[in-house]
C-alpha cells in the first residue's frame, strides 16, 4: 500500500513550457524528466458500489504494460488529498487489453465488510476512460525532499462526451508537505491556476451524470450557509478549523460552475462576498485565539481581495454599457484564479494541514 499525498492545480495555460523555462530554473533541485502516454479505464458496478464508498478502481495502460489500482477513502483538506492506494501489475499485453480488474489480487482487508466480493467482481463494468499525455518532473533536493511534478493534458471520455484535462499535480514522495504549498505558490506566480478539487475519476462520474440542460445553464447553486457570527464567537479551534475548511472549499468550488448571464453574475458575486467575508471573520477569531502571525498575514491579503470585490460590485450597480458590464464580469471571474487569491487559498490549506 502507498499513501498518495498530492496537490492538484487546474489551468488553461500551456503549462509545460512555463514549467521548464520559468519554474525549474528557480529550484535548487536535481530534475529527472520523462514523458508517457497513459490510458485509463475506470470500473464500477451498476449500483456504483465503489463510488458510494469513496473508492476508485481502474486499469492503467502504458506502452502495453498494464496495472490495476484501487484507491480507498482518504482525507482531504480543501484540495490537499491523502489517499491510500494499492497497485498490482498485470504485466505485458501486446495483443489484447485486460478485460477487467481481478479484485482477488488486492489485499483482503481493504474491502468493506458488507462487500460481496464475487458478486461485485462479476458485475464490474467499464464506466468511463481517460486518455492523456503526462510530462513528469521528479524534483529532488539535497535534504532528500522529493516531489513528483506532473503536467497532464488530454480528455475524460464518458457516454460519448468528453471533458478536457489540463492540470498540474504535485505529489510528495519524501519530505515535509510544506514543499507542495511552496511550489503551488510559485506556480501561481507564473500562470493562472485554480485548486483542483476533483480527481479524474470524479470528473468521469460527473460527466456521466450531467444532462445537456445542466451543462448549458451553468447556474450557481444556492448559497450554502455554514455558520453564523454566534457560532464563530463560541467555537474553539477545532470547530473554527472545520468552519474554515468548509468555507474555503465553497470558495474553491465557485471556479467549477461559472455564471453565464448578467443575473447569474450578480448572484455569483454576492455568494463570493459571503464566503470571503465569512472566511475573514473565522480567521480573525482563530488568530485572536491562537495569536498566529502567519494567519494574520493571510487575513490582510484576504481583506484586500474583499475590497477589490466590493469595488467591482459597486461599479456594476450603475447602468453600464455591455462592454463595461463585460469588464466588471471578467473582473469578478478573475477572483477565482487571480494569483493573490490562489496564494491565500494555499496559505489557508497549509495552516489547516497542521491544525
């Protein structure tokens, strides 16, 4: 068993040249570089027994070599994922592709007690697939800290539809997890990114479940009320940390469903202001209780983002031309990928990883 600790960043940029020409020269690390083409088939039952138990099952192919992988339920802190995974080599297959994973090859103790393994094995079907090219940069520092930085670009394929993959993954191999947040902030300085909340498997299931009407509307979901001011005043560090993580995740999720009308933009802006204001109040309370200077510095940056948002909302109140309204709307949307916003998110995530 391996425990995968990774940070995922989504981007619209051509990340490879930026990584090679701008990021890597900044790092005092040895670099091993390679590139592979990967195909992945994801399996589940019709009842989605794996999905229901937060498990992922796939067969990965690379140059006719195949491997089956089981990822089990782990824990995540608003984007930083830690998941146990089990990898079993299926060997070289030159003329055929393994039809489905053999569940008996995994350790017997990984399965939920209620799993009827023979029945699950017999009812496995391929639900969706991914195909992508992976550029790998293995970074090793003199203190033996090691991070695998990869850039994936390709597609998730399900039900005759596709979703583009363009993401950077930072996986900790050895060392302190802080290095992932440091690299994430350096990358945010060089290209627009957002925190990647969804795994490729989760994106495959989402693609299967979406209807055409849901895709075309892309309306923001109703506001999620997390806590009120009395909750914040009365909460201890554990409770406040939980509020902080939930609110941060809602902010990050706003980059996944962007508005496509003026009315939706207004609602989206109000929702964004609610979550940012709530984050500031929770962090101020935590800072007062913990006297934590790094958190205090983050509060200052978050307050600057709030002021920028309020200025944009004020500009959007008056009667504007279509061109002026577009500028305001673009400014609002930039607040999900602006480098200051991403750096604040990473700082909060780093604090939560130690809370």
